[in-house]
């Protein structure tokens, strides 16, 4: 049985019907820990920051955050971002 480790000791069962070469979202986030991310949110804002943690719902803890909306930028520091607000995530 395959399991994916999430955060501090939480394990989720990996579906065995998926090809082993397929990258799962939570596995990809695990590899992105402490790296810079660029996120696009549903309302069009862009968030840049360092990924500190996440959970099975893809809620994210991000540090050194810079939010951009149109021409406006602001520094937010450390935030918790609800996963349902995220449209896309890329490594920057």
C-alpha cells in the first residue's frame, strides 16, 4: 500500500490505479517546501512567497508574501491561504 506523507506525520493513501510516474499535487507540494511559489487566485490576485506548510485540503502557509493585483503590490508577511481560492501554483 502506498502512502503520501503530508506535513507532520499525516498520511494519505495513494490510489494504486494511478501510474507511478504521475505527479500528484500533494507530492509536488511536498517537494516545493521552503521554495518560492507563484500562485494565481480566483479573484485575479497573484501571490509570491515561500511555502512553509500545507494540509490535505491544500490550505497553504506561505511566508515573505507579496500580493499583486493589477499595478498594486503589497507585502503581507506570513499568511494562511485557503486552498479553494487557488487556481494555479508554479515554482518561481
